[in-house]
């Protein structure tokens, strides 16, 4: 294992682990705000029970995510010194702003968790709103850095290779930031919402058919289904952006080797680089050209016309892209079924056992799609760490200590994962009645119409 391989492996482990918490930090507060808002509006106790349980999970996951994120920031400096030199000078302010968003989120999580009996109902709910907004902004600001890695703007390099910043605000006007931010934020809402719905769908299938479980499924699915139906539009725009700016990644995503008009989409299949063809794929003629520009006659550059040393890992990129699209398509179809059934049946929506079973089975698909999408984003950009500017091999540290660092950080993430599972299991075992008992030990919130801050 080379130093480069060890460094890339360590970053892969770190990001696969940390992205789960980043997604939950964006998606779960949104669900929390909705259920507490419903409680403040209606006074129905089961909404409060959900809010209390989800608040505990939010606090726990935020704490674990803070540890993993801190470790990740150390890794960037230790493993990729040349990358940090260029990034710090060009978009370091985005990292700084993300830190402000993180601290705002931390402050209001503290107010939220310890303010149940100390704040008025609306003031407490507004703390949740701030958590949801700051969590989303934290993710967006990190994505500003990643968007800059995909399309670096606002700087030049002098003759010595040092960064000369020309426009520090350029990244915030970049289309890459908007479209990547939208696509990733929707992916977080989808992943978290369908995972939460699956947890309560399991309880429903086991016979716990009460208003508590029904409300959890309905609220989470409403958010996830709306996001899943909007995601193909964002994905379409992002695919067009990749076509314009990263032709090698676009071709690798589809296992597309030969430059041609009316290029087909390859569904599935195994790219064979030796014969420059994707074997066993189901082809839809003209679909790739249409995806790129909405014109089926558009000529799509193939990998054959791109220097071999600038190819990403074609097999990995194509497989992960298909996995992402496949999982997203299943969730979109499930969302469409959910809304059509809701319009027709409403109160008996969850009486159909097959719908609830599908909600349960599809629970992990959002996170699978999220992880696969990030592999496409990062692996598809290779061999560049900053596209067109700095190659990954030139950014890695020459230190031989990378091997020890790799095993040390892997051990850290395994410890964090074990701790998280134990604590989540403890929270999950608490019944709704325990949360009701907590509420009964305090003054009840006023009913709708009597709410003040």
C-alpha cells in the first residue's frame, strides 16, 4: 500500500462515516421542527412525544458528528498539505463561515434540549427552526469548498505556483455551488426521512398501529416524498453541469467510450477498458445526448478522445452512478405511490400492508444513494483533487506516518460507531409513555390560541 493509497483510503473511510452525520444534521432537525410545530398548533401529545425522542437523537448524533468532523479537519491538514495551501487561500473563508454556522447550531441545540420547561412554546420551537436553518447552511458552506474543487474560480497561480486571490466571493456566485447544494440538500432530506419512516413502519408492521407511529410515518414520508419527487429535476441540472465542465467524469458515469451524436445511456453493464466498451448494458439510444443538453443529436465526447492518464476509475464511477440513480428512482416511484394513495384514501392510507412493507424495505436506499453519489462526485473527479489545477498524487504528504494514521483513524471511527449504536439503542427503547410521563412532570404547553413566547 503506497502513501497515496493509504491517504485516499483514510479519507474514504472518514467521509463515508461522517457524511451520515452531516445528512442527519440537515434532515432530522427539519422533521423535528414539523412535529413540534404540529404540537404547538394542535396540542396533541403524540407530536410532543415524537419531538422529545427526535430531539435526543439529534443531540446525540450532533455530538458524534462533531467528533468525526473534527477528526476529518485534522486529516485534511495532515494528509493533503498542498491542497490545503491552495484551498485555504482561495476558499478558506467558506470553511470559516461553516464554523460560524456550526457554532450557531450547537448553541441552539443546547437551548432546545435544556429549554423544554424553561422557554415558552413558540420560543422553544423557534430554537428548532434555527437548528434546521443553521444545519442546512453548514452543509451548504462545506459544499462551497467541494464545488470549488469541481470548478475552481476566483484565483490565479503566479510563476512560483503560489495562489493569488482575485475574487474571494466568486464561489458564492458560481452555478456549481447552487446546483450541488440543492442536489445534496435534497438528498439529505430524502435519506433521513425515508430512514425515519422505515423505523416506524417496522413498529406498524409489528402491530403498534397507534397515532404515534402513524404520525411519525406520515410526517417523515411527506418530507421525503416531496424531496424525492423534486430530486430528478436537480439531478438533471447537475448532469448538464458535469457535461459542460467535466467531460471525463460524465463519460465515466455512463461507461461511454466512443465520441458520437445520439449517444445512448448505458443502464447497468460492466465497462471493459481493454476493448473500450461497456458489456451487458441495456442501452437507450439518444438518451445520453438528451440528458446532456435536452437534444438527442448532441455529440458526447467519449473516453477514447480523453488522455488515458486523465480517466477516473470508470468501473467504480459507472457502478456508483447506476446505484445512485437506481435507488433514487425506486424512492421516487414509492413517493409517487404514497401521494396518489394519500389523495385517494387519506385516513386508510397505511391500511395497505404492501405500502408499509415497501416503506420499511426502502428505508436504507436514501443513504445508499447518498453515499454512492459522493463516490461519483469524488472518484469521478480523479486524477484531480482540484479539477484542472492540482492532481491528487501531487497533493499528498510524503510522510511515511500515513500508515499509522490510517489505522488510528479507522479505530477511532469504529469506536464512535459502536458508541453511537449503543446510545441509539438506549434511546430507541424508551417508549412513548416514558416521554408522556416526562411531560406530565412539567406544566403542559398551552393549547392553540393561547400560545405566547
